[in-house]
């Protein structure tokens, strides 16, 4: 399994591939966490909430049961999976055996590319193990030096891991590769999604729904739902709910706006609607969520010093 010991930071073998990797997924705001549990404690849930960052989960120990948005996965030893941001998930060890997982949290500015291979169980071979081990060495080095060029180098290394995982996934599913290589179709899909996102960004405060989006894109509501589902493999109604929640979470944790202002800017009809969705998703009020988020952020910065 992956050894997270501290070694000398190695140079990247192929800088051009690293640049391509960086352009593919554009990772940033990376942090590494190690979760190790055993015995009765290992049977308890590790997490049951939404996160504002993607999570690369790597199983270094016994098999664990991973539950994401109501779907159960068995994450075998030596396998990895990317959990999308804002996905509801939890995991627990199986058969009273210790859980030993490496979790790498990160953000990306190219979410569509990442989502092509997220939520897929990906086996880790020798090449992937070496990349991850090298990344962990660099991560430990960056925590000591905090130099800008070291952080940039770390981002390139993690981007290379993501690209390798993507290639591994599609080499195991060649039928998906043909679909992704259809550049003209991808460009049309990208234009469609860009138009939809732009319309939401500009009109979210008006409380827009599927009918208004369909009218703007000159589609019937039924055609809009089908097209969105075909491109993203996600229900449009579920996407809109997540999109509004994502905006509310970002405004809540990154601005000094009042909760009434946040509710309006996020497309909720009232403050009570905002409170209800936070209670449903997180089991807490927006104000409690903000305090909890800032406390976790402060603790994470302390542990990385």
C-alpha cells in the first residue's frame, strides 16, 4: 500500500504531461487527511454531510462500505474513488476490521471534466501508487517550507494523479472514451451548459425554474430535462436544488451578507426556505453551519502549520 513517509521531493518525469494534467482538472486548495479506525469504532460512520470540495478517497486498508447519495459502494483495498463536492456521503469499515483511508480534499475550476470519472471505483496500479507516494512526500515538504514554487509544483503533481486516474478509468471503459472523443458533440454540449449556467447566474434572484430556463433556451421543459440528463447524467431538478444550495453555501462562508440577502441571492423565496434546506441537508441552521465551517477551516490551518 501507499507509504506516506517523508522522502526527498522528486522531479516530475514528464513536465508536458503535468501541464496537460493541470489544464484538465485545474486543482487547487488541496489538503490531505488520514483516517484510520478499528474495532467497534471502525463500524461507526466517518462522515455524513455535504462538503464544498471534491474528495479523492484512497483505501489503504481493509474494504470499507461507502454510501453516496443513497448508493452503496464497496471500496476495496488499493482502489480510489472521487466524491463530488456537495454529495451526501458516509463510510464505515466492514467486518470489524480497521479502516485506513487517505482522503485528499481539493477544488477544481474544471468540474465537467472531473465529473466524467467521479463516483467510479478506480484500481490503483504501481504507477498510481508511485505518483501518490511522490505527491505525499511533496505535500509534507510544502507544509515545512510553504514556498510558492513548492505549492505550484505540488498542484502539478496532484493534477497528474487526477489525469492518471482518468486514463485508468477510461482504459477500463473504452466505450466511454469514444463518446468523449467526439469533440463537436462535446463543444455543443459545453455551449448548452454554459448558456444554462449564465442564465442561472443572471436570474437566480428572480426564483427561476425549469419553465423559465426552457423558454430562454427555446426548448420545451420535457426536452430540456431529457437533454440535461443525457449530457450530465443528472436530474435537472436535483441539479437546480444543488446549484442554489451551492450558491448559498458560498455566500454564507465567504461574505458578510445577511441571511435574508443570501436567501434572495440564492433563489429561495424566503429565509424560512433557506433554513429548511439547511436543516434537511446538514441538520443545522445556516448560522450554525457558518460557525461550524469557520471552526473547521481554522482547525485545518492549524494542523497544516
